């Protein structure tokens, strides 16, 4: 359905205004569940703003839990059959999927990893390591372990001292202006090591789904490389083509 071009009013930031207009269209039923939004080019013309402003508006709409974004053929992880939209942050995505998760931070420090630096194509060997374990808040059974590696940069270098913003790596990265634009993901199965099994309260050798996800900014800069071990009692890989 064609929608008229419109000018945004002064005051509230343009991305927030775009998100609010689109939120109204979703909640009013003008856009139904599963409907596609207009393309970025169409939204640029409609709101008379830059592509970057449109993307920020869509990120805001995503953070409100109202949209998910997919590009072409893709895949995503599900939790108990519900899609996990990690574009809004892993904690919030799991909560939206119905997981009653409790998160423990296992590690938050600066490390050096020459092999990973070469793999990601970054010159600095220094990374911020953020390791977290998630268990069910009711009975403590295992949900996941996530080990994130963030290339060290001036925007992030004080994280080990001040911690994550609102306890969220998603919010921390966006607060530093690091917004994922594209990336790639690998999926296989890993048998839990004795150390990981002890963290999760499982038997060593228990098979877990392993995902390795690399996200980059629009300019190709590596933002995060995260390895996740996911309990297959809850998680599955969903493919769309």
C-alpha cells in the first residue's frame, strides 16, 4: 500500500519520530503480523531523511520489540519454537521468546588473541572478553553460555572498569555508536567440556548447539565475535529460503 510522503516535526529526534509513526501503523492494524515494511529507499523518500536516520529509526522500532529484520535467504535460532531476534539484545530476545533466564557474568576483561585478530582482519590483538552463562531462574537448568569478543577500541576500553550499560552488551555497543549492519554465522554441535559442564550443571560430554556469530558495522568494521553454547532441549536452528 502506498503511503504519502511526510515531513517530520522539530523537537523529538527524527529516528524516534519515524519509529513512533511506524509503531502506530503496526498497533492500529495498518501493518499486520508478518507484513513487510517499506524498503529503506521508500522510507527515505517518505520521511525526507537520510538512510542512516531511517536505519536508526528501524533500530528503535526493533528495540521496542515490534519488528525483526532479515536480509534475503537467512537463518535464525528459535527458543522452544519461538524466533530469537538477537537484533534487540540476547536477554530481551530470550525474554520475548518466553525464557525465564537468569544471567551470570563469568568474565569481563581485556585479553590478547592473535589468532582471532587474524581471523577477523583486525590489526590489534586486544579484545574485551565478555563471558556469560544463562540458566532457568525457576529450577536452574542450563540455557546457554555466550563468549563475546569485542575488538578493543577507544569507545569500549573502559567497559572492564564500568561494566555493561544496564547490564546489557546490546545497549553498551549501541551506546558507543557500534551498530551491527551485517555479518555471518556458523552452526555445529559441541560436546560440553568438563569446565563448561560444571558451569551449567550438566554432565561432561553433553551435546550442545554451538553458534559462532560475527557482526560488522556498515563500513565492514568487526564489532563482535560471539561463540554460544545452546541447550538443544530449548534451541533449534530455523532456515528460510
